[in-house]
């Protein structure tokens, strides 16, 4: 018997069965919709699309620097005759009186510009040029193209250049190691050492200078142009302090062992001649400064970039165009004291820490937990928690499954003291979310369209 021959009573049973199955399906979908809506309302408070539940774990309590009494571990600071006295809370910030042509201090870990003036103005770098010479050499060493015990035959050109200023006093015809030349370059600012290294690496100083400018471009040094390896004055050779600070930051970050070996040497003896580092702040009583470099020509004035660690975190400070050695030392010390008294580096969130749950559409689960792929630090004035505000912007306004673990789905924004956004970081999925069935996905889209 086929379908068309089916008795009427059998046909009614089939119709009833079909209606019951449809009702059961609609009931199941309704239950899913209600459960999904209730779950979302419990989790996100019944808001519409873009729902976010932010964990209450933002903190400035995880201070990288400072003591247990709120981050200040200096009760009395003398700074150029002015005395600041405070206990747990620092005084109102007063910008130091600085008179260099250009000055700047940064936290290299966060890249924060704490104080600056004319930082992007191209100026004569003088022997700060040798920092780039050292960076090129360090890169060649890291790539295995150069060894510190390689012997270098110094050319007459290098010896001739050395007579134009500070020098290592290399003897004609004597072999010198790369290690010795680097110490001569950075500890005593030898012009002869600069040219000797340049010629050994690239064949000629001219070719080496091309490398210097190529590396500068790769680092993003947009206001810098080199014409020699040593820093003797050339009207065409100019470099901004901001670019030089970026260079120093790169050396400290990329080549920490190289920095420690060569940039903080206080005295160096070669060929029976003892010379002291011209960076007098290396001999400073606090012993917090461990590098970088000085520079001076009549045209440039007195330049200086230093780096050091106090209260558990590092800064880099620099001045260009000061009047004399005392002036440049004083300006740098003012900036470093200001930074360490009034500023702190904060750890707000750790890598992989749960920051928020965000509503997910078309997924086998309603919420996605998000966090950061690396620790989030900031360098800001010493403050309290209530001066920070945290916001989350969801990419596209809505998150739809499937979502892969580690996928960027939103942006974290942190405001300080009701100012503009000072920190932004991408938020990533801390888990994977699979897509639900086609029918349930369609239903979820209908709920989204209805505003649920």
C-alpha cells in the first residue's frame, strides 16, 4: 500500500505526529532562547549587544618600584638646593627648571616620555654618534659576522682621524682586538677606535656610514643623518635627541650584555695610558647610573645621555646643547630625580589574567573570557586607583563564533585622571569558542536583532 492508498485514519495519525514533532522543536528552541537570554542577563545584566562583564582586578598595587608604604622610599631629597620632604604621599609635581637646548627622560620599558623639550629637533650629536657605531658593531657580533677577539689592523686613516680629538692612542702597525676597540670607543671616546671599527666591518668608513644610516632608518630614527663614525663636526650630520634615545633604548633592550660590558666602564688603559670615562655621573655617589655616552664639540655644545636604575626601574635621560660639563650633569640629575620622585612604573594586568567576559553570538557558550598576551605596564605620576578608568571596545561591536584561542577580539583602553586615553592594548581570547548548530545560530541572530 502506498501513501495515496493510506486510509484517512492513518493519514490523521501522521499529521498529528508531524504537528507534535514541530511543537517539540519549537518548544526546544524556545527553551534554548529563554535559557540563553536568562544566562546572558545573569552574566551581563541584561544589556544589549556589546555586553561586557569587567573583572574588578585592575590595580596599581603591583608597583614595580617603591616600598610597602605606597611606592615612595625616599623621605628627604635634596635637589640643587631645594629640599622635598614627604612621607607616604609625594608633594605636588613641580616641573624642574631645565635650560638645555633639548632634553628628555623616558622609561625604556614602557616607552613613556616623562619630560621633554625640543626632542625632535635635529642637532649636532658630537660623540653621541659613537652609540650608533657601537650598535652596528653589536649587530654584526650578534649575527656571527664579527667576533670580539678578532684582530684589527688599524689604518693610517684611523690614526690620522684620532688626532682630531679624543683618542685611544693606537700604535701604528699594531694589531688590536675588536674588544679593545669597543672599550676605546665607549669608555674613552676614541675617534681612532671608531674609524678602525668602521673600516674593519665595512671596508671603508664611507660604506660603514651607509650601514649606520640604514640601521637608523630600520629603528625608526626619522630625524637623524650620519656622515662619519666618530662625531667630529659636520654641518650635514644632525640627529634629534628622541632618535638617540630610541637608539639607546634599542641597545639596552636588544643587547643587554653588550651594554653592560662596554657602556659603563669607568676607566680604561691602553698602550700604557690610563684614561677615565668622560661620563662623570658614572662616578656619582648614588651609583645608579650605569651608561651611556657623552659628546662635545664647539658647535654641538655638551651632550650627554645616561641610563640607570633606581627604585627598581630603569630610565634613560639625555641633554643636548648645554654650556659645560657641570651644566649637562646637573640637568640630567634634575630630570632623573624628578622622574624617580614623582613617577612610578605600574603593573596593571598580567599576561593571561582574566580581564573581562564578553558576550558571544552563535557559539556553544554565551561568554568569552579575554585578557592580554603580555604584561601591561605604565609609567605615570604616583597616584591612587580612582584616577584610572578602564574601557573595552569590541571589534565590530559583536563577537561571533567560531573564536580561536589567542585571537584579537577587542581593545582595552585605560584613561588616567580623566584625560585622553594613555594606554591601549588588544584583548585576546583566552579560550576557543566553537560555533553552535546552524538552527541555533540563526536563532541567536534573531535574538540579537531583537536586542537581546
